[in-house]
């Protein structure tokens, strides 16, 4: 078992700044190469506090704020415009950054692109469901409509 400090949120494992124990292969082959975690050491406690402080600054403060943002996001679809061919197939895919930018331009409250979970890659025009984790207890199911630019 390897002891690591998470530097990014990993679904099902923890938040940035958490100290976790995972199997050696998971740490060596997935978490560390992707920059999601660093090796734990006694001197890393200052790093953990800095990560937690940065997370608190980015996080939505209260449960009520998160619920208000969820209600506004679920009220109407987010429209993403992307380059597409004649058949409706996109040149590339819609990313989490595209979704966040489209939501901002539509007047929705700002949220972190790392909190957006796309189930399957969005590579064609149409309507898709995307999950946004706003708070540990609140997530929003957002309808994303992809149209040809």
C-alpha cells in the first residue's frame, strides 16, 4: 500500500489535500503520472495545508448557495456551439471548459471545470446530460445542447 497526498479531486477517493492509502499499482500507474497525487512524506504537511487553503478559496461556501446554483443550472439547457460536419458529427469533442464557458456566457453562476463530469465523450450535435458537483452534498444534472456553429 502506498501513502499519497491528493493534489486534485479524484471521484471515489478524496479531495485535494487528503492523505490516502492506495494500492501500489494504482499510485504508480495512474495517480502519480497524471499529477493527481504526490508521495507522502513528513515534510509534506505544509503542502497539505496550502492545498486545503486553495480548495477553500475555490469552493462554494454554503449548502444554500450550492442549491441556488443547482436550481439555476437545471432551469434551462446550456447551449454549446461547435464546428460540425454535414451529418452533425463534431470536429473534435465538447470539453468541460467549453461547457463552463457556454454557461458563463448564458448568464449562469460560475463553477469549476474540474467539477463537471461528462459520462461519454460528446462528439455529435444533440442533447446530453452532464453532472456538475457543486458541493459535497449537492450535484446538478445539467442539460447540454450542442449545436453546429
